[in-house]
C-alpha cells in the first residue's frame, strides 16, 4: 500500500477504524465483515496488536497512521490529565522492570500509552534529570551553544547540559524568562 498522504482524518475513516477495532459490525459493509479478523484485539487488552490487519479495513490508511490515530485520538481507554500517585508508582515499577522500552512499560500502566509514559518519566519522575532553575552561567552557555548548533536541542543537551532534557533546553531557549 502506498504511504498515507498527510491530511486530516475523515469521519468515515474514523468510523472504519473504530468499527474494525471494536468489531462494531453496524459500521461495516457486509463484504468487509467477512474479512475482519476476530482476534484483532487481544482479550484484556484494549489496544489492538495487529495494525496491518486493521489498516486493510481503513481505505487509504497505513498501519502506522491507524495506530497513531487510535492511540492519540480515539481510544477511550487512554486518559488525558494529571497522573495519580498509583500511576506514578506503576510507572516507576515498569521502568525498573523494562527500562526505557516504552511500549512494554505502557503495558504495566493501565490507561496510558507509550508516549504518555515516556513524557511523564522524562518530565517528572526520572531522578537523574535536573529540574533546577537555570543559572546566568547556564543561560550564557545555552546562548553560545544555540549560536553554534542552532536548534539541535538534544545535541545541545547532551554536550552542554547532560542532566537536562532536550525539551527543557528548547523551552529555556524559546521561553527564556
């Protein structure tokens, strides 16, 4: 299949995707019903694991675009908002078990996807990340680094600020005060 052209999803594509994942037979034409694989969703796991099979039922979409659309916008099983203490604990335990393999970590943190787990870990829970205020000396070092390396935030962080994330370096540069 040709790569999906970047464009907004249509309501019809959302219906096909949801119907395929949820096996909501009232959305699909009869000829597609015969092709749906019953095991596209594993028991007890609300996130489909067979994106290639799912994408075959969403015209013009790739397995990756279906996965991103489902996880990012349509999955009711993913919660947006503040993390609870229980979720923080589950995330810490998952990172201890799996390291930074975020897709595996997310299996231990219900209602959170791999991107949410990674972001929460990097921005709040990773004790090796420096979240302290920026000093005037660090600000000057950042200005010099940006003049030399431009907007290569991760590289700047690795070279000049190994205890900070690329995101925090970028944010400090773009929003300095």
